[in-house]
C-alpha cells in the first residue's frame, strides 16, 4: 500500500468500517426514540426517553461520528483526495452524501432537544418517514465506496 498510511491503511479502513457500523446503529435508533419520545410527551415516560436519547448521543453518536470522519479523511488523504488524483469522483459524491448524513445527525439531535423544551411539531407519521433517511443514505454511500462507479 502506497500513501502516508503505508501498511496501516487496511487497519485504518477496518476501524473506519467498525465505527461506521456504530454510527449507523445510533442513527437508525435515534429517530425511533424521537417518535416514542414525542408520543410520550405529557406522561412520566417522556423523561425516560430524554435520558435514553442523551445516553445514545453521548455514548454512541458523538464518539462514532468523530472517529468515522477522522479515519475517513485519513483514508481519503492517503488515496490522494487533495493531490488532484484522477478517478476519485466516487469519493467526492460519497463526501456529499456523508455531509448530508452528518447534517441529518445534527437535525435529529436538535429535534431531541426541542422535544425536551416542548417545541417538537413534526407529525408522528412524517417523523417515522424521516427515520428512513439514514437507510437510504447508507445504500448510496456503500455503493459509492465499494463499487466506485465513477
Ligand atoms: C465521514 C466521512 C468519510 C470519509 C472521508 C470516507 C472515506 C473513505 C475512504 C477514502 C475509503 C477507502 C476506499 C478504498 O480504500 O478504496 C473508505 C472506505 C469505506 N467507507 Fe468511508 N468515508 C466516510 C464515511 C463513510 C460512511 C458514513 C460510510 C457508510 C455509511 C462509509 C463506508 C465505507 C465502506 C463500506 C468502505 C470500504 C470500501 C472498500 O474497501 O471496498 N464511509 N471511506
């Protein structure tokens, strides 16, 4: 393996994928928590959902998004993202999807905080639909990363 990571490249890639799995697990779970939290507003159960969301954010979502970005950017620099290396169209497209997914992550955490202050106003059905966004994004991101169609 050439590039500044040398023989560590495959190890970095392995842990990139491990933390992608943790991040995705958190992103699949949080929107479901939001639906339950919203439906429990005004009952004693709401505080329990608030606690679950805080734990999920601190233990899974925040550490894993940071590590995925760190290791992903290390891999990207290693394969020449900043050197004008040809054939990296898939990586540029992947970065766009990952940026959008990171924005979604921020939105979901923001909505969880809004529920605590009673400001959440998205109808439950739409909230459930929004919960499918990470699954859709993962399909595009993994196809781009593995198939590298352009
Ligand atoms: C956060 C920003 C990210 C960056 C900068 C990034 C960048 C990269 C790079 C450069 C590779 C190496 C590709 C190769 O060696 O051919 C890679 C591998 C991979 N990434 Fe990411 N990635 C990011 C996030 C993600 C996310 C969110 C997912 C999935 C949802 C993902 C899934 C994968 C997979 C499955 C591979 C292995 C591809 C293979 O070896 O066939 N990455 N990533």
